[in-house]
C-alpha cells in the first residue's frame, strides 16, 4: 500500500509499505480522507520520532474484521480514534480520560496518511464510531479536532451569554469560534496576524477580529463595552499571544491553554494580578469518547458547519504539498488528503 512517510515538514515521501495484517479483535480500514493537523507540522515534536506515518483525523471504511468483532461489519463507514482511554482507571473515572496512561500508549497502525490502517482491539473497543450518512468523508476529518474543542470549552466552564476571546485563528481557533456562537456566546473576539485567517475568523462568526500585533487587551475593552473577556482561549503556542491572553481576561474569568509551546519557550505569568482577580487558568488536551460522540452529532445535525473550513483536498501523492501549506499557515485552513 502507499503511505506518506514524514521526515520533516519539507520532506514527506510517498512510500510502499506492506498492508497491515489484523488479528483477533482487530479490524482493517481503508482510509477515505485524512486531515492534516497543526500538530502534524510541529517539527520540535515530530522530527525526533521520524520517519513515521502521521495522520489521526480519518474517515474510513471497514474492509476486514477479525475474529470476535461484532461491533462493526465490512462496508461500515467509521471514524477511528488513534488514542483511546481505558475507561476504568482513576483518571478516566474522574473525567480526565485524556491523561489516562492507556490513551498515551495506544495508536493505530500506521498513521492515517496511508491507504489502509490496522485498528488494534482496544481501539476497536473504545475508539470506533459509526459515521452517519449525513457526514461526508471530508467533513468527518473534523470529528477529532472538534471533539478536542468541545472538551476544552466544557472543562473551561463556557457559559451562554459570555464573552470569549480566541487567540489564533487556525483550525482549532475557528472551531472554538463556531462552537461558542452555536452555544450562545454573547460576543466572540478573535486574533491572528495572517490576513487570510483573520478573514476566516469573521466568516466563522467572530464579532470582532483583532490583529495580533495590536494592543489586544485595549482592543478587547473597546469592543466589549469596556470589559475584558470572560473566557480566553489560547490556540497558539506563541508566548506573546499567551501573554496577551493573560492580560485580556476579566475579573473572575478563565484562561484555557489549548495549544502547546515549544519546549524551551518561557511564558511569564502575572501571578499577583491573576490571584487578586480570581482568574482561573486551566488546560485541555485531546477529546474523550463522549466528546467524539457529541462532535459527530453536531456535524450530523448541521448545528455547526465545518465544510467551509476545508480549503484544499489533495490526493495522497501530493502529501508534501499539503504539509507545506499547513506549515506555512498563510493561505490554507484545513487540508485534507484522500488516499
């Protein structure tokens, strides 16, 4: 089978690999569409593990079923989670499935930028979800990133009628905007430094878009009747943007750290100011099974449109072009590969 082997953002090669063989409890799926995630182009994270086949935002069709599998059948359209929790450890039982040790050690074989993927038994048990006919293959590539966004806003305590500031208008930021508007936010403000993404933020429902090079806290006050934001979500790992977020949260508000920074990056925290104003700082990573189910329902019921975020659909043979588009982050939002 063909697969896109990642060495670096500017070195993605199409290679031939053996089609994976499945065992009892496992399934083999044919990948129909696979989205390139912003995390796929974080070289500080990916290059030390290279070469490898990436891709975790997939729509697929079941083509083989192992012994004892009765939850799916050949021909079913599915979304498959690459990382799955055990569902029974202390973290899972406390609602922190994404810090479960099992989740951190599970994956499918190889990544989604391949023609076929072997789904291990534990992923079949906890991470295979049927795709309704109302969701296209390309739209299904948003199931995982939208689930992450759903979980983030849930953990941050989003409230209808509140004001939200989203720093960074890439795919995650735009999904946060769309979800907040669909859930009843009174006002959503967004930032970015790329004109293409600023325009996308407005199209996605942001009431005000601020250039990230401006005085963001002042602009937030000007746009929000003199108040700062109730909920701030940092969707970029730029330390300057994170500092802007910490300075833009209102008294009693919450800051959700949604994106990582490079390992050596330092972020100064105005501790006394945040303490005095009773600001909550929290983080979220990934999506749990309940968030994936909610994500599928939101897209199926058209309560949240994702198709308009797709800017490029490419064959697997042009995976290198897709990685270049995502890494440059200039004139693309969601890039989808079709193996």
